[in-house]
């Protein structure tokens, strides 16, 4: 019989920090710097939780609480969100260092997507590259995980992302 493993005694591998500065002339200082942690085994779970809250708040509402979806406002206008955009904003949010006092909130990240779409595309691309690299470093166990997730991996854009237009209540 194999010896029982004491998982509590195993060391946790440190996650690498990655910092990147993106040029953005519309921002003070002309650039945007973001620090992210290398994704770990819990990154996708944490991102799914945050994304689920965003989807509930802005796309579906909460029937159990009798709450309708809230409008997502950008510069005084109601903007359309998609579940996929919420997924990506959540991933950026959870990859930020937990000890960083200036973490960007998911709604701030969504504001970036609408107000600075070029910057958002660069940030999103970098985040997805970091996520792909981390997944490539994991042992190949995809056969055991195939179809086990209710949402697709956050590594590629679907051809037609699901979306819902939200209009302001009268």
C-alpha cells in the first residue's frame, strides 16, 4: 500500500511577478504599468467567481433576490457587456498581487476596455499569454479535465461572444 501524503507539509511554490508598462498617451505620464502574478491552480476558479458576480450584477440579475441587472455606465452612457468581457476583466483582477494596495477593481478594468480599447487589447493579450504559458508548464492532464468546466478556458476569444444589451430603466 502506498504511503499517505501529508499535503499540509508540502511547500507552496512561489508565484512569479510580471510587470509591464504599456504606452498610452491619453493617460497621465503617457503610460500604464500593471503588475500581475503568474497564474496558479486557483486562478481560473477565482476568476470564475469574480466573473459570475459581474454577470449577475450587469447581465442576468439575481432572481432569488428579485434584482434586475444593473446598467453598466461609461461616461454617462449605458454600455453593453458580454459574459466573455466579464471573464477577461475578472482574470486581470485576480492575477494582480493580493498584497498590492492599488489593485484595479473589475469595474475599473471594464471601464478601461471601453475608454481605452487599444490599451485593453494589449493588456488582455498579455494576460492571456501569461495564462497560456502557465498552462503549458502544467503536466498534461487535460484528458481528465475535458468537459469538466462549465465555462471555456480563458485562452481564446469565441467567434461570437454572448452578450446582452442593457438599457437604462425609465
